[in-house]
């Protein structure tokens, strides 16, 4: 089961983590259009009570990503390739701004907690595999922590709920590019204080493995 109580530093809580997890599964197409979402099944998969699941599904319904149909059943709305491509472009732009902000404050960022988040990523990969909910949650936790480090609390809280794509299948285990080593290299470049290195790293990291995207 996945421990959704909190990440390092005490946040976020289960409700936010479940919401982000489900939203990512929908926007990346891992939950395809028309799939029925059942509270009990999701709660069992993630190892949490039904309350945060219910709250997350209510939010997703209000955003139009989930539809309530006959007899109260909830189904996923289809996110087509064009929409996912748009979200990916937004993610690339956002990550480059985050890299710029981190470069400007590299000497003031506490990098230790960010590097520590590589441990649950490695553990989830080893014990459960790249397609698991455990890996997906650990992966999201790391990227959200990077974003929180890049921006002020007000700004980061605004972006926390945006549907930028952080799909786990971007990080297939290619020789020299295993998921944990990719993210460690990303942190190394972000903490370097070198703007060119940092922005190049986030761009390559975002583009790797995304459909037909290229590095041109």
C-alpha cells in the first residue's frame, strides 16, 4: 500500500496527494476516457480511507475531468492527444521558469530534503515497478517539492493544482537513464547555480520519452 499521510516536511496531506495522483492518471491518459472510477477500488489500491478519495473525485468532477452518469457512477472524460500536447508545452514552460528561479536562489535552497525524496522513488521502483501507484506518487512528490522550492508559498500553492504532465512513462529504464539516476542528475543541474545547465536539464527531462517530441 502507498503511505499517503504526508511527504517529507509534513505536507501535503492525503487529500492533496490523492487528488494529484488521480488528476495525473487522467490527464496523461493512464486512466482512459470512459473508465469507471470506484471509490472502494481506488482506496484499496492506495491504502487510504474513502474520504480523501471522495473529496478528490468531487474536485475532479467540478473541473470536468470526471463525469457523474446514471446511478451516480463516475467515469473519466477523454483527454485527447492534442490536449495532452498542450499540457506538455505548459509543463515545459513552467519547468524552465522554475529552473530560473532555483538558479537565482540556489545558495538559499535546502537541497537535502529534495535529494532525500530520491529514496522513496528508488524504493517504489525496486519494490513495485514503474507502473505502480507507489512509484507514481513518489515521482509526483519529488516534482511538486522541486516546484515548492522554486517559488514563494503563494505562487507554489497556485501551481500545485495545475494539470502539468509528469507522466511516469517518461522515465523508462534506458541504460544510463534509469528513473532514479535521471532525477538525481536533474537535481544536480538545478542546484548548480548555472542557468544554462539548469534550463537545459529541465527541458531534456521534460521532453525525454514524450510521444513525438524532439529536443530541437
